[in-house]
C-alpha cells in the first residue's frame, strides 16, 4: 500500500518542470502503448503521461508517495506542463500492469547518444581503448524495515538492481532488476554474463569473482579489473619490476601467471594469462571501534590487461567508488529508497525513469556531474536554492573543467 502524503502539495512546491522539455518529446512514441483493448476510448492516463509524472516524483522531494503524485496531478501547473489530466490512485496503480517497461530502454539509449563526449579528468586514463564500466548491485526494499525484520524468513527479500555505470561519463548505461532471493539465474555473476558487451573494461568487486565469468568477459572482446581474495592459488610465470610511479600509489607486487590449481578439475579455470597486482591499503577502524573484517589485508586485483601500467590498474579500481556514490544519489537524492509500486513492472518503470533523470541532469549541466552538482540539484528541487544558484554552479563547473 502506498504511504500517506501528510503535507498538502501546492503549485509553488513543484520545481524543475521546464527541464523536462528535453525528454517529453521522446515520450510521445509511448502514447499508443496499453490502448489495444481500449476500443471505447476511455483511457485517460497514457504511458507518456505516467512517465512524466514519474520524473516529477524523482525531481521533487516533496512528492514522497503515490498519493502525493496523485495530488500533484491535480495541480493546473502540472497538467498544463506535462499535458496530463488529474489521475486517480486507481489509474496510477493500474498503469504498471498495462505499460511495458522495456519500451523505455530505447529512450535511455537515445539520451545517452545525446551526451557530449567527456575527456577523463585524469589524463592517465585517456589512452585506454576500452570503456571503463563499473558493475555492481544495490538492494531495493519492498517492505518497511520493521516489517522486513518481523518476516525475515520470508522468500520475499526485495529486489536487486544490477547496474552498469560508465566511469568517465558518470552515467548509468544499464539497469536490470531481479528479485533478491539469490537464485542462480538472478545473482550478480549470472546477470553480468548474460549482458556482456564488446570493448568494455569491467571494474568489479569480489562479489563477481568467478573464473568462468573472467573467461566470458575475455571471449566477449572485453577486459576486467576485479578484486579477488588473496588466498587464491596463483601460479606465477613472470614477476614485473615496479616503477617509481607504481610504488608511489602503493603497488607492492605485479605478477603474471595463472589463477587456480592446475590439478583441480572441479571448476573452470581462466583460459588466459591473468595479471595479479597487490596494492597497499591503509586500514581504518569501523564505527564503534571494531575493525572491518579483512581491513588490514592488502588489496589484490586480478586483470586481463597485460600491457597497462600497474599504477593505472590501481587507479582504474580506485574509480569503482563512483558507482557507490551513484547508488547513494539514486536512493537519497532521487528518492528511489521508496518504491511507488511493488509490482515488478512498476519497479522497472521507476528504474528506467531514474536513469532518464540522471541522464537529464548530465544534459542540463553539459558536463560530468560531481557530488557538489548532485547536492546543488537536491537543494534546487527542495526549494532551498533558486534557479540562479543552480545556473551559477553549472557555470563555475564548466569554467573549472576548461582550465
């Protein structure tokens, strides 16, 4: 059931409607979807209007629930700008069972193509031939935490959002939704194996540590940089001398060889040479005085990139944190911690609209958004900053990057 909207929404509370002009024309192609059985012409809420309302929800923190979205649809300002009529709770709830979320994937692709090419801020990444793509998953809860605790033995554990995030452009380029039960066909490794692309360098955490996945990535014409456990059997064939640059960033070892025991036949082993790079990390105590498990261990990275300097490999993995910042932005700024629907199709529609919102932010700024940009947009959408404040921030961002 949707959460109750406690505060009345006024027209002055709704901000950022003019920024939707970039995407509303793309939504027009969605109008016929879901109207096949509507022979009498009774449908009043169409797919393009529903997506526009979804973006309204994502861009306005004051709209916190489905009931709040319904209330916003009653405002003449919203109706005039989005071209949608007043929508009932029933219409909004029923929409997720009628509209196909996959139709939004094409719109996401078109927005990605409109983004300007970005040069890496770190010049050491300019010579990489493949697109740096961080892959990770985040959990979306369908039940409040207190309910989740009471029914911890339930099979319904929420949803997992498998995300591909381009590091240099700072945008999500793919999101896939699965249930969070951990089934074999819906775990992180299986999902990535099914959607591999050519000419990408996949940056992975230990959850993706699997030899068969490493082989699949290489066979697809891509490469990987993946953190692995330090206790794996590694048959060294070459130990490379460390440069001053590699030592400066904490690289301790740079070796080439084969992962896994050659005598073991129980699992698939990498069928290509693997480079293992060990990087010194500084442990830090976790909150409460306890140390994180394995915090004192050095970082061990496996990669198929044999000709890239060791310090660049360490730098590539360091950039993986950007996808974590994106997840924080997705949940805390765009409000995706709260799902407007518990229907899988409804969650997928909200997910694609969240991707569109992120791409719109990149198009609005014309540059790769920084954490400060995300914060300024949050202030703007919350009414704490006006449009002049936002424009001044964007201008400063552009002037800094052109120096």
